[in-house]
């Protein structure tokens, strides 16, 4: 018995949809995840750089730092699926930015006075933005 035209057409459409989803390689998918995370880190750094002690709450700062941490985890999880050249580039950039983030967090955490904290926060966030530009912004994304 021959399938009816609508059933045959539906099967063909479903098969094409399945094939279209298979077109992206594991490496391409990983690169896309890295680029999405990199873009979010850039947005979080921009948000942090705009903050001051008078305009930001501790929750605002924590939320941005948590988002950056989560993005680092996404990048780390995707690295193993990247091609060798891209994997090396992403690892170096991720490590450099992560170290700078740790330095900024330590400086701000160790500051005792409020006036010094504001200055340290602004300096640290400027350094973080510069570090982003030197490290993660160099990771090529389409």
C-alpha cells in the first residue's frame, strides 16, 4: 500500500529537518558555546565597569561575577571539543582573564576603607575591562 501524499511529504520534511540539524560539527557547536559565553562576559564586564559603590548593590556585583564564573565554566566545558588551534587560543585567553579577575576580586575584598574601596573597585574594573580586551576579545567569533 502506497503512503498518501501528505504522509509522504511529512516524512520528507521530517527527514530534511533531521539532516539540517546534523550539519554543525562538534567543534562548531563548541565554538558557538565559547562565543556565546565570551559575549556574555563582555556584557558583564561592561555592566561592572559602569558600577560605582554609590550606584551598585552587593547583589548587582555578585550577580555579574557569578554570571562570569558560569561563563568560564561553559568555556571550559566546550574547550575539549574545539580544534587544536582554537582550543589553545581559548585556553590561554580564559586563563589570562581568570587570573586578572582573581586579582581584582582580591584587591577589592582586601580593601578596608570605603573611600579606598571605591577607588579600588573602579581601578579593578577598568583593569578587568582591559584584561578582557587583551585576552578574550581576541578569540575569534563569527
